[in-house]
C-alpha cells in the first residue's frame, strides 16, 4: 500500500514507519517537526507541513495516490492540556478534522488513529476493557475521545474504515539502538529515570506514595513501542469500508513507579536515588489493559512483557544517544 504517516517523525510514528517500510509498504511521512525529528525518518520521504493545512494534505494524498493514512500527530501531555486546553482542541481536534476533510476530498477512507488510555479517565474496572466507560479527566483525553467519536460518524456516513488504537504507556526503543524516545521537555518516567545513570539528573521524584496500590505508587501498563508498531501494521490490514475498531494496546501487566525504578537500577547497574513528592494532578492510580480484543481482532500480542526487557532497549538508545537525536 501507499501510506501517508502523519506525525511519522515522532516517537511511536517513527518506529511504525520503519516497520511499515520493512513490510513492503511505500511510506511518506507528513510532519511539522514541532516534536518529531528529521533524523528519525531517514530513508522515507518527508513532507514538512501542518495538520491544519488541509490543502497541502489533500495535494499529498491525491498526488501520491495514497491508499491509507496513519495518524500519530498530536499534543499528548496531560499536564500541559490542563494548563492550555485551547492548544489541544485546536491541534488535536481541529487538526484531525482538517486531515479527515482532506481525506474525504481525495477519496482516501482508511485511517489508523493513535488514541489513548487517557480516554478512560479513572476507570471503573481493572483491567480496562474497550467497553469500560470512557470519562476523560483531562482535556488531552477528551480531545482523543472526541476524535474517536468523529471517526465513528465518518465511518457511518462516509464509508470510512478506522482503527482507534488506545495505547497504554508507550516505552522502550528499537533494539538496534537507532530509533528511540526524544521529547522536549521529557516528562515520561523511564527516560527520566535513565537520566540518572547518564549523569544528567541526581534523583527521580516519585509523584505520590499514598495511592491505593501495592506499594502506594501509581501502576501503569508499559507497552513496547515496536509492539505498538506491529499492531498498526496488523490494523491496517484489517481495514475494510465501514469497519470501526477501537482496541486497547497494552501488555496486560501493571508495574508500579517503584518497580520501574528498580528495573532501571537492575538494567543499568546504577543506583537511582528517589525523592517522594506530592501526587501529580490528573494521574489515575492504576491503568492496566485487558488487550484480548486486539488479540482476537488483529492476532496481536506484545513480544515484550517483562519491564526489564523494555527498559533494556530504552537504555541502549539513551546510552548511545544521551542528547537524543541532537537536532
Ligand atoms: N512519574 C513519577 N515521576 C516522574 C515522572 C512520572 O513518579 O518524574 C510517574 C507518574 O506520576 C505516573 C507514572 O510515573 O504515575 C508514569 O508517568 P508517565 O508520565 O511516564 O506516563 P503517564 O502514565 O502519565 O502518561 C501516559 C501517556 C499519556 C497518557 C497517559 C494516560 O504518556 O499520553 O498515560 O494517563 F495520556
């Protein structure tokens, strides 16, 4: 297939692009490089453009005779979305509508969309299944939920086929050490912890130790970025007119913040001093996926389940790229 990967220079996008190309697809990346990295898309054709630029998107879709779109481009920080929700509505919602309209105008109707566990808010049941009530507690999760609903309408009325993939905590890096996580600012737990053995940080703050969990710290389901990439490839192959899939992508195993830090200690062989800090607003105590539907629908299951194996790949990347892509 000829594929346009919007946001393909970002963390999950770039890993997926590599896998799609290896699977024999023809891939173009469309990215504004606000968070993505030019160095993460070496080899594929890069179109630098804005999501809001419906005309440029339409031109790319038509001229390249694109068969399907994978849409990763989004602002994705919970705290930032609380402080400045307008940016999230404009970029995530209005931006995605611009993409959907460009697709409609060019007759492209297949899309794989990056959704999130943040659409569930503080879930009523654990592990989370796809029918667990979606009640986001921050603007980020709400913008992703609204887009899922728009996709439902586009499927019903315009014959779109979509897969909304609800990621749990994306983590790790390509094991070959050439692609990885590089956010500015970095807010995610594993890359922040690994800054300690890299000598870039003295300690890690643990946000809350009084949650109703095994050791009082938040529990998350860490899913390897290459496992996410494989799910996109499988979802793409399932898209038929009128099909709408919404699937959880997680490993099904929960790890507490303290367990993740301990795994980083073991993998790096370096002590990681910790400091207990207040809870971070907007953090649910526990988020763990029931990903059986993705297994049924896509034949997908994660290859990385043990947290050490995920941290090992992240460590390989950060050790060899202490300043990220350095661009
Ligand atoms: N944490 C710390 N100290 C830090 C950083 C994180 O204790 O310095 C904790 C957080 O409080 C949280 C856990 O580590 O309990 C994981 O935090 P991350 O920031 O790595 O990930 P989140 O779970 O907050 O975020 C992920 C995705 C978001 C998504 C969110 C849904 O990255 O895109 O899950 O809750 F919206």
